[in-house]
C-alpha cells in the first residue's frame, strides 16, 4: 500500500510514497552503513543510467555517485539497457530517459516494468508536466526527476526510491496528486505487466509490423512458438487482432519534449 507524504510540510520534503516495508529497508541500510564504517566490504546498490545523451549521462553519474558509489552501468539505447539488466542481476534501480533509441515515450518504461518487475525505475525527462508525471507513475515508475533538476534533487530522489518509496519534486506534488491521468492507463499497465518477457518482445516486434516468420527469425525461435505467444498476448491484452494490440502499445507514445 502506498501513501503520499505531505508536500506542504514545513521542511519542504518532496512527495514520497512510502511502502509498508520501508522501515525494514531503512534499518537494513543503516546496518550496511555501520558495517561499511567498520571497514567491512558491503556492496552498494547497483544503478543503471539509460539515456542517449553522453553529457547528461555524465551529469547523472556524478550526482548518483554520492549515493551509490561509482560502480554505475550506462546504456545509450533501450536494447542495450536490456542486455545489461540480463547480465547484471544486481542492478536495483534504472534512471530512464523517456526518449532514446528503442523507446518513444512510455513504451520503454512499460517494457522495463514488464520484463524486469523487480527493478525500480526512476524516470528522468524534460517531459515534466503533471499530466506526463501522472502517467509515468501510473505505469509503474517509482518516481520522476526533471532534466532541469540539480544534483541535490537527484540524490534525494535516488535515496527515496532505494529506500522503497516514490519521489516527485515537492512543487509538483499536489498537481500530480490531483491530476486525473489518462483513462485506462493503470489497467493497461496491469495488462502489460501480465506479459512474459518474451511476449513483450513479440508485442514490440508485432507493433512494428513484422510477420510471425520475421519475429521468429529475430528472436531465434520457431514460428509456431511466435503464434502461441501472439495468441497469449491477445488474450492478456483483451484484443482481437494485431492492429488492436499495436494500437495499445502505441498509445504509450509521447512527442519529444521541446527543449
């Protein structure tokens, strides 16, 4: 269960959604801190930055290092991020840009949440309107950082999410809270989350207009396996054909922000 914190508190603390087990997580982090202070080699949380702009990745890395250390993975495309997550199961958090090769809006977030549900996602984007932030949260992100945020805000957000909460900038908290969001977003997010990793890959290729044989060749599986996946996708998404399935995925598209 989540509960929004008070964005208008005297301390000016950011909006956070606190999970029931946050107290246990915080205690564990304090224990780790004491062990590190005593000289024990305790691993820091692993983080992946997924953004196609090298300078912004560098800025994020510098800010994040204060929280998680310097052992930070980087990817400049969504497929590259998937490859890293497949190989490095210790990653706990992804800082994700909404617009990068392989992702156009919320589709990258949906793919990450669907294929790696145990990894938290903190969206970092110039798309910082309350409506977009509401959609980001409805599709399973643990928080949102504007690309105009300073290092201290980035540190606050990373710390909050690693502690098991959600984070949104305090000045946007109330507007995001009251934003009605896009009709059907939460239901669509739940349906997409029901897909297996391979089914989500099939859906992505299907939405690009590929035929079953082409999908089979790309995924190195048999065509009858693709057909079985397509049938399961239709059933889980509540659609009747490939066009309807593609339209659902494309409903997650967002126009690139004007910078």
